[in-house]
């Protein structure tokens, strides 16, 4: 049974930083066969794919809303993906989810924008407020 567990959310002031982690277990295939992504959903808004990373870690995608502020990385030895979030803004307030899909020929960007992922975590809340 696949499990994706997010952690690291919380309350932070504008301009602050947080690092989210997504720990995975139960994959049928080796963890480094999977594309991992971070998505978020704010109250009253649609889910947004904000960053995804290829199975090898060599290819990444960032939504314009987070480009230059967020950094995605992965440690395949620990089955974990991280999202370093800097210069946080109130509009970054949302529930953040990680998701996974076994790699295909589709570009990482496509999987992130469409949200075409097979496995989802339960989310962690990030609140940016003074």
C-alpha cells in the first residue's frame, strides 16, 4: 500500500521560510522510478501544481507563482522529496499535497500542470500570516 506523508507545514510570517518533506513507502517499483510533485489548494480555489521533479531529479518544473522562491529536491536513498519555500507570502497559504506517478514519456511539466498523478498524500497546512 502506497503511502505519502507530508510534514513541515505550520504558521510562518510573511518573508519567512519553511521546508516541507514528503516521505514515501509501499511503491511497487523502486522509488527512483517515480515522478514526485507538490500541489496546493487554498480555500475556495482550484488545486495548483506548483513543483514537480523527475524520477532522476535532473528535471524540475515550477509554477510561475513560486518560481525563484521555492526549490524542490529529492533524496532517493531516503524515499523523500523536499520543498524549500522561501520569501513566503500570504497568498502561499494553502494545504500542500505531495503526489507521485510512475515515470512515463510525459514531461514533468505536463504531469504537474494537469495533476495527472496516481498517489496522493493527505496534505499539510501552510499558513503565512503576521
